[in-house]
C-alpha cells in the first residue's frame, strides 16, 4: 500500500492525503476495476504520442485537429502544452490550428529554446500560408520570455498577435494585482 501511495503522490497536485485516499479507493474497488485502470494507463502510455505537425497529444501520427478540413489552416494558436489546447477547445471559439511548444523557456530549469518545438513552428510559418499566429502563453516570467522570443522569430513571416489578459469573471478590481490591471487596460476593446 505504501508503494501505491508513493506512486499516486508523484502525480501533479496530489499530496499525501489525496494519495492515501486514492490508494484506499483503488483497494476497495473490485479487482477488475483496478485492472482496467492499470490497463488504461499502460495503453495510453504506449499508444499516445505527439502529432507530427502541431505536437499535441495524439494516438495517430497527425492529430484530429490538424486533420480536420473544417479548421482554418491560415491561423495557428501557439500554446505551451496540450492542457492549453484542451482549455481553448472547451471555449468552442477558436477554429484554427495549434502548435504546442512543449513548455516555456526557463533558463533556471535548464530549458532553452532548443528543448522546445520552436523550430518546427518557424518552418510552418515560413512557408507563407499562415496569415496570423496567436501567442496564447501564460503571463509568467517564463511565458513572457517565450512569447517575446517566439514573436521575434516569426514576425518577419506573418501577423503575430497575443491573447488579452485581464480580470476573470466575478473578479474584483480591488483584489487584482497591478500587472493584471495593466493587461486588462491594454487588452480593452470596443463595446459591442
């Protein structure tokens, strides 16, 4: 049981108590359910890789989004990882293609531009068919560094925009930090 708890603790966002709860839950369930969970984990690890075009997770060489003929081929939204693709897809607002960098530039962690999928993005954009690249990278120090670096590389080829940042729905102005408020003002747009 200690080994099971230890393995659950390695998952992101899972602390000791949650790991213990998960382990106890698995042990209480029928063996067939535990086997199904183990099989699903192993199969996902063996079958899911990265799309050869956008680097989003995919069980196929080219992901469903890149293969979809109804998506706008002239727009690419650049994100740090696949979680961002999933979040943007939930909005059902964006109809273009994606490019997943695989992280952000983080020199303190030994992650430079060469460890990310930046060169394939430059190659995609340099072909001349892309009308706009939207940078949708989190506004952290690493995210800002990555946004500036990628933006400078692809600006010679196409229009480069970034998503607006600001206040969340239900957020109070008095509790927002200065950077968030400044971004909210910068990202303002006309009232419909």
